[in-house]
C-alpha cells in the first residue's frame, strides 16, 4: 500500500478538464450570458467565459451585493435583467445550494420566472462539475512527498491509509471517489465510544445539522456548545434548537461568533450560505474568539471543526483547552490544499499520544474528508 502511495505521488498526471469547462466553452458566443450567483462558483464560470463570451453582468438575489462590482462586472437584481439584456439571454445559475437543496432550486426558478424577462434560457450548473478539486498537481506532490509519506505512517489503520491514497487520486485525476464513504460524519462509533457524558464543541454549527446528528446518534449526551458566525445560519440554528423538547433544548448553547487563533473582529463573507467564511472581502464584521478563552472553564470531550479553511488557526487558538481536556478531535481537512499536510502535523507535534484516522463522508466528490484525532483513553484500537 505504501508503494501505491509513492507511485501515485511520483507519477506525472495531466488531469482532464472538468465537464463544466467543455459545456461552458461550447455555449454560443454571440448571446448575452448572465451568471446568476456572484460568489465563488460564479467567479469560476466568469474565468472560463470572460475572453470568449458576452457577459453583461452578474445577477444575485442578495440585496447587499446588488450594485457592487464583482470580477469587473456589475451585480444586478434579477428584476433589472429585462432592461440590460439586448438579446434572448442565457442565465447560468452558479449557486451551490441550488444543486443541494430543492427548496433553493425552486425559489430561484420562481424568482427568475417573475423577473420580467419575456424570453430567456436557464441552466442550473452542477457545482461538482466546476472543479471542486484540490490542486494536488505534480509540483504539490513533489514538494510534499515526504510529508504525505509521514502522514501515511502516522495513520492508525489500513482503512485510513487507503482513504489517503484514494483522496489524493480523486483530486489528482479529477475523478470520483472510489472507496467507501462512511456515515455518520463526526460520530464514528467504530473509532471511539459515543458516551452519555459527552460534551461537544461544535465549531461551524451551520444551521444545526450536526446538532441533529448528536441527537440522532447519542442515546444521551451532556451538552453541546455550538458556534456559528453566519447571521442567517445562526438564526436557523436557533430556530432548530427551539423546536426540540425542553430536556434537549436545555443541553444546547448557541453562540454567534467565529473561532480562530486570536480575539478580534473580522469581515465575514455572507454572499454564500454554505461555504461562507472569514474574508477581507466580506460584507459584515463578526466577533472572532479563541477557544482557549471561550472554553476556559468548560470541561469538554469532543471538538468538531468545519469552518471553511480556518481550522488550523482555530486549533492554534485552542491549544491550551485541548491540552487540559484531551478531547476527541474531528477536524475537516478539505477546505485548503495544505490542510492535509499542516493539520495532522500540528496535532502530531503538540499531542503525540493521539492516534490519527481519516474518513471520507457524504459524497463521492472532493469534500467531507475528516481527520479524527483520538486520545488513548477513547480509542477503539
């Protein structure tokens, strides 16, 4: 298996273009194309089409973005498109949630149908086709070969080692994931016991989906501390918590803040619902806190982080409370290329007694890779 990893790292790979590139470049050039969604995926579409196609503007439903300039183009409300487009426009919807959530899809469709355009065509792009892969190219593998071999050696079981190989292959070859995808995410009873005295710190609580998983997979638990900076997601989180019975509701504390390596205020990008993150290009300021301060007087047993690329910074801001509590760590590794190198190395350096495992969850694309770092007293092995 180790030889398989080395062969994959040494092999020169010329990955195929994503399916979306071929679809987009084949679109008619002499026609107005409006990219609906002035976010990350909209920016990817713009980069593919900017030199060959007519792009009068972006459209976006978020009133906070309307009137801004994005990628050199104005962002317009959907209702303005009838006055802007001279020909039958093609509307490309490049919004991740429209692919994942049927209610978002139908709401967008209805908004466009009622925006005043008499004649148009609409295409909902599959965001997985837009290249949601990590750039593990030949240069990356050459530079980090030693670190990836070290990670392979640190991993605690063969399933984790094969997961690493398949994850690298997936991103190197722009393919789909061909190894078992496991459920549930974060609460892997084959790796550690799910205990009634569990106190869970949920960083990146989103709309409460992880809290729902706690209730589903734990027969009993002691408390959940949930942190979510996105205003809309936080409101949904609170609404979800309020639906629970009182005996459950009393064991969940929700806070609207981000976590990182220090305490400050920072801009947060709320242009997207899923995947929103701390960013200098953000539109709202949110409080950012160190877990070392937030959890100074809290005894906790499990720490989960899914915070869109801020995981390493948040771990640095939690070093003392991790040292004092020895929690299970469930840390997402798929937001930045370097995470698969930097995060395991940081944990290994600070907490050498922890055993490390990799598991892939949720789908067969380049997301939902989680590192499980488990202290000796909690491990199944």
